C-alpha cells in the first residue's frame, strides 16, 4: 500500500512541475518517514554518502570549463569553422549545427550547455535563413545529445563512479558511437533539406577553412588533453577536469581576451547553480535507492532479468527499453544511480562488457533529453525558438528514430564501442 502511494506521489509531483531532484528527495523522505524500521536521518546520511566521491568532483569542474568556453565566445569560433566546412551542402547551416555539436561536446561534456550555448546563436540564424522553427529546434536539440557521448562526458563520469569502470575507457569507447549518431543525423538533415530546398552557403576555399581551423585549434585540443591525461595514466578524471578549467580560462582570458576577471563571479555562480542541481539530484537518487533497497526492488528487478532473459541480445533489448522509459522521467545521473546497480550484475553474468553496456545506457538516456515529459534539451531549444512543446515533440521524432537505429547498431555490434578501447589496450 505504501509503495503504491509513493508511486502516485512521484507521478503527481512530476506532473505538477516539481524539479526532478526535489521529487526524488520528497518521495524518499516521505517513504522513509512512513517506515518504522528506518530512522529519518538515514535520508540525509545517504544523500551525503551518495556524493562523497572524489571522482564526482569532476562534474562541477567540467560544467565550469563549459561555462568559461561559452562566456569566452569560443562557441562562435567553432560555428564559423563548422560553417566553412559543410556550409556549401544543401541545408548547410543545419549540417554545421550538427558538426559544431560534435566539437562542443568534446569541450563541455554537457548536452544542456550545448543546447544553450549553440542554440542561442544558431536557432535565430537558421530561422533568418528560411529554416522552419521545427527544423531549427529539432536539429539543435537532437545534435546536443552527442555531448553525453563524445568525451568528456559527465554521465560517463557518474557511470564510472557507480560501477568502478575506467572513466578513460568509457570516454574512448564513446567516440565512435557519438560520431555514428552525428553522421546519422547529418544524413537525415540532408534528406529533409533536399525536400524543403533549404539554402546552402558558397563553398569556402580550402585556405580559408585552414585559417578557421587554426583559430580553433586551441579549444579543439581540450578533449585531447583530457583524454591523453586520463588514458595515459598521468591524471585522474577529476584532475583532468581541473586542467580543462585552467586551460579554458587561459584561452578565454589571455589568448582570445573575451572574458575579464569581473566576469568570473557570474560564471562561477552559474556553475554552482547548474552543478548543485546535478549533484543534488544524484544525492536524492541515492536516498531513494536506499528506500528501494528496503522494499527489495533491486532484487525483484534483478531476479526478473535473470529469470526472463537467457540471451545477451534479449537482455540488451530489455535494458534499452528500460532506460528509454526511465530517461523520459529522470535525468541521466539519477537514472544511473538508481538503475545501473540493478541491471549490471545480470549483464556481467551474460558476459556483456561493462564499457559496451555503459555506452548503450548513456545513448538511451541521451534520448530522454529530447523526449517529454523531461526532455530538457527539447524544452531549452523550444524556448529559444518560441515554438510550442507539442510541435517540438513532432519535430524531434525523426531524430529520435535515427538515434534509436544508432543505439541498436552499437548494442548488437559491440566492436563499435569497444574497438578503440581495445586498440589502446594493445599499446
């Protein structure tokens, strides 16, 4: 009876628009309050224990690096490079939107930062060039999900913390699946652009592309510095995030001179606001996980997976459906905290590589960023374009379809995610 009440409470709070982090916390608090067997201080103790991890310090630091890059107008330089590379293709600005998301995902590690930073510039520009609001919103929101896969990726840091899997290996494993998603979206945009006869820019000379590229070399080195440090064993993910912050600050303040010391309080405040929401969601999810444990929910779900799915293929399909559904209601971080420990043992029993498993889960949760009711990237893009949520959902359906195809390819062709990590392991 209590369990049914808590489920109804969760649904009601969600539809009332209560932020997901607070929804999880309220449900956990009420659920433990209704139990005689657990004292209320368990809620606070579990919340603190949930974020008491050195590796999770990387989360606010990567957000800080992304904010410095955004405030330092580095995104504008990346957009100019992307337009010079693919602007001559039919629907060039939409194609550039996807390419710049690949670049920016390798700097920020955050889909929301991508949508906000790139969307503010490209959505109005696309609309001025004659693109429909639906195309502008769909392309911007969908392409920003690559930020969860192309390293550095904040959800991968959390997955590594939950499962003790190497974050560096996760970062490397996410590169090809992230590029696969990007290529699939570019193919979709090419098809739509030819049907709608969207404009193209004049072809830029190779020398000009080279000049634009040289301007962008410093920010584009960010993911290489992070990956090289982690994979080479020189730094931990948290230390790599610190280096990324310092590198971004040097670029924005001393190389490009686009921010000043007086801008830093605003940047730090915005970082604290975003990272506190992220980490508070992680903490409240940990408390809810403790409540789940009391009701033996993990054991029930794990037992269901063990007894129902005897093959790795069927198990992966079930996991994909589970995380696609969960991603519609939860952010990637609390979703991982709650559900990855439940399904991970069954995946290990079936011989599924934890890196491959993690990449598939991250891809599924990326879809949740553009599907209602959570759909944070969709909501950000639609608010920039002033497009209704219902029309934004319709605009994103084709992109969701191509991302699902990419997920199935990665799920059933493990080499897509594991080839690069295995290649590096040989050296």
